[in-house]
C-alpha cells in the first residue's frame, strides 16, 4: 500500500473540500468528509507512486557472483538504474563497463543487458534497436544459453506488435520467422517449448487472416477465389481452430464450381471425417459422401486424441471478451491449438484453378505448355530476314484491321539506281 505524507494529504483536502455549513453554522474541519473529486485525485497520486516506485520489475539475468570488482559494481549499478526505469543512464554505465574493461568476464552479460534495456523501454524505436542488439549478441556469442533467450526476445518484439487478422500482417510474418528460428537454431534450449506455442498462436492469426479473405470471396459469389484461399489454408494450417469449418466451406465452394470438381469436393468432405472426427460437420459430411456414392473414411486415432485434448483445454469468449474485444488492437490467440507440431514451412499463396497450369511443352512454340499458355519470354536470333522485305508491316496490318480493310500483301519495290546529274 502506498502511504501519502501528511502534508500532501492536507493539501488535497484543503483544495478539494471547501468549508461546509450545517444549519447556517460552519462545520469544523475535523468533521468534513472527502468529496469524490478529492478521492479521484488521491487515487491518481497513488497509481503514479505505484508505477514509479513500487512497480519495479526485477531483471531476469543478474550476476549472482558476490564480488566487489569494479566491472561487477558498474553492472549492478546499471541493473539498478534499469529496474527504476532509467534506461539511458543504465546504457551509459554498461557502455562504460564494455569500453573500460574489454576483457571482463561480464562483457557478454553487459551486451545482453543493453539489448534488454531497449526491450524494456518498449517504444517502437527502442524495440527496433533492441532487435539489432539481440542479433549482434547472437552473432558474437552463438553458443551461450542466453543466445536462445535473445532469439526468443526478437520473436517477442514482433509478437507483441501483431495486429488483428483483418489488419496489417507484417509483424505476424516477422514473428513467425523469428520464432521458427528459435526451433531451428536452438531446438534443445529451455525456450523451445515456449517458442513452439508462440508459433502455434502466430499461425492461428495467419489462418484467421486467410479465412476472413476466403469468407469475403464466398459471400460475394467468387467461389473460385474462395476455394483457392481455403485450399491453401487447410493444407498449410491443419491446427487452425476453425479448420473443419474451412473444409466445409471448401467443399461447398467446389460443389458450386461444377461437376468437374467433384473429386475435390469429396476430398474436402473426407478430410473432415478423418482428421476432425469431433467436428459438428462430421455427420453432414458423411451424408454428402453417401449421396455422392463415395467411401466414408474412418477417423484417425491421433486426430481424435488431439481434438479431445483441445476440447478439454479450449477457451470460449465470454460476454466481457465479446464486449471489449472490439477495442483491443492485438489479436485473440487464446483459441489457438495447445498441442501438435506447427507447420514448418512458410505459407505461400496458391495459384487459383482458373489460371492454366504450366505442363509439358506442346507441339507449338518451344517452351509453350500443352494448354497453350506460357509466361516465359524468350529471345532468339532471326536466321532468315527476308520476311522483313516480303511481308507487310505489322503496324500497318493492325491499322487496316481497325478500319475494316482487308490486309493486302505488298511486294517489295526493286531498288532504282540513282540518277546522274547532268
């Protein structure tokens, strides 16, 4: 509890509570009450004191060695300043340690503490500088256990700046890349399990982003674009909390695109039955497969166990979450998967089925697919240039076609000898 001194208390009471009268006679000061305005002032003062004095956050990587070496004294002083929010003073002290004691045993800890000071400062510019400092620490000390922590902090820099799925996803993809780096470079560190869960949360936001776009296409009747988004989503993010809903919409989109996509419709329905056996769409999917005379697959035991675990540890938004969720700038990731291996690759948008796929070269121009469409540009040397003299100008031919005149091949005129001057 924060205790206000007597002088501050009297000043607030004197300013906020004017003398009152009862039955025409003034009320003594000892019997006055505190008005609501004064109470608000006291609360604000208390909150300010808590934030500046009592809300100190201890540093995560102190040096526990009990010694009075000058470099250790400088380090402890910098950490004390950092915990009190004096980040600039702390960085000056740490740089003094590094420049003065270049062979100190605390050199690595000092460099990490500089990065942590930027991270704790928390502004956009400070976080950008913290990422640079953490990267430098990993470069100079790649075998230290703190390197894994530094990489995890880089992931958290972008993770904490993620926005909702319907907004800019730059920090989402940066956070995914940095968290995957923790699992790739430091798979046996104590920070790997946390980075794995962070990666599942990040991929949940990515999947929500794709799902929102696909739903917009479907509501507008563009089922080809919706199917393209949903296919990439369900293939790359099988742990998505609404993957079964996405597969059902994918099957519905394929069914509305025509009979030639019946195989893809059946494949999407079969995945619901096999990979999401506890979904609400299992029974409707079985009915549609039976109507299509398709075999109904059995449920995957691994998928069944995973869905049971997810249901036991699931989170459902309450009334308060729904009310205040619109005011939050960060995405909601509490419904993300708690188990399973996140996707290892980077998500790449797929090519819609309406775009002809490049196949084997056809009988036409070299490099042209069998479908007759190619995006390749080739350059070659013309062997016979006689066509330039015998064929009409292509630009003139186009002008004739626009004017409705037939194209007339014009033979080349023989060269006339120059006339001699008399």
